[in-house]
């Protein structure tokens, strides 16, 4: 069982920045594909960014150039750096770990972009 704990959410003005962190349990974190998903009110959960065990990344089109996903295997942590935030980025952001088809979720952290 993998436990994931997100942090770093909050209220930010449009154009601002936040960095989300997700700390994972387990001794094989380096082998996980890690992802950040988000779910806005009334919408389905969507993939925002993903990073594989080899460091390959992919992003939702609407966040490309603004968000950056990274990982620190020594700290069992994945990050999501979010810049130039827009009101439409408002959502609960969830961390996901996937290993050999088995997925695990964190409880989420709220990000609100509003003036």
C-alpha cells in the first residue's frame, strides 16, 4: 500500500504561483509513475502532468509552458510548480502513483485562483 500526502495548495491571485508537493511512502518510489490530476466542481478528474520513473513528462495542453512536474527520488516526493495561474486552474489537485497498473491516490489539496 502506498500512501500519498499532498501539500502546498491555497488561494492565489491570477498570475500568481504555487508549488504543490506530494510525499509518498514506500521504498520503491523511484519506480513509480507519478501524476498530478485535478477536479474542478462539476467536472471530471483530468490528468494535469505526469512523470515516469525515467523522467519523461507529459502535460495537459492548457498548462504547457506554465506548469512543471518534477521528482526527488531521495525524498520520495513529486512536485508541481504552477506559474501564471488562471481562474480556470481552480480545482482540487490530486497526486497519483502508478506501479505495474496499480494506482494510488492522495486526498487532494485545494487550489483556488481568484482576485
